[in-house]
C-alpha cells in the first residue's frame, strides 16, 4: 500500500477508541503487568503514546513545514512516560490521549498538506534526513505497533494457563 494521508488519518482517528475499548475499566493486573524486566505494561505504553502526542508527531511536522534553516528534530525521550504518568489512572491517560490526538489531528488537517509537502525533509537525530511522508507513515505504524504490543503483553498474562494451546498461540512467545 502506498502512503495516503487520508487513509493514514483513518487509523490515527481510531487509535483512541481502540485503546479506550481495550483498556478502560480493566483491573490493574491487565493494565500494570508487563513481560518482565525492562518491558512496558499497557499503562506504560499509553503514557509513551501521550508523550509522542505532546512532543513528536505534530512538533516534527511543523519543523519540516517551517521556513527555518535548521530542521533538526529535538531528541525524543522514549522513557518520559515513567515520570509523566505518575499518580494518574488509566482513565486519566485515556482521556488525555484522546484529547491530545483530537487536537493533533485538527492541526494536521489544517495544514492542507500537499504531495510536495510530503517530500520536504527534517533531520532526525539518529536517521538523518527524513521526509514528512516518512514521519506520517511512522505515526500510523507506531500506533499499530503499540496496539499490537499492548495486546501481546495482555495475552502473555495467560502464557502458562493456556496449557497445550500455547503451540497455536505464537503471540505468547514473541
């Protein structure tokens, strides 16, 4: 599938609802458990998505579309959620994520991005030059990857309990 902004927005618009449906009202065992040392729980992943909404996707889009000579992105703190989510509930995070995503999608749509805009570049601190198309496609894949991660972490809570069916559930061993 080739990149298409309107098709990308279809996914970006749905992510908050998917996460709300999957996570809201669940017991802490589903929300707080992870896959082991140095892995993330669904709560942590949601905090990470929130931090991205605040500091990554739209901020970097604006850098790329700006007239600035220096289009270098500030580094992204992949672990900021551990501090930023302290004292919050899963409902707090879901509401914050939904609000931020809605605001960011309004901002994205207001930019009236053209095919020429999609070829404009910014400088990623690790990868070097990246296009706006790369960034926006990454936003979609990032959402889907973290939805899959949350599902995987949750499925692994019953890794042993499924007994012999484990051989038919590859998600439990990824």
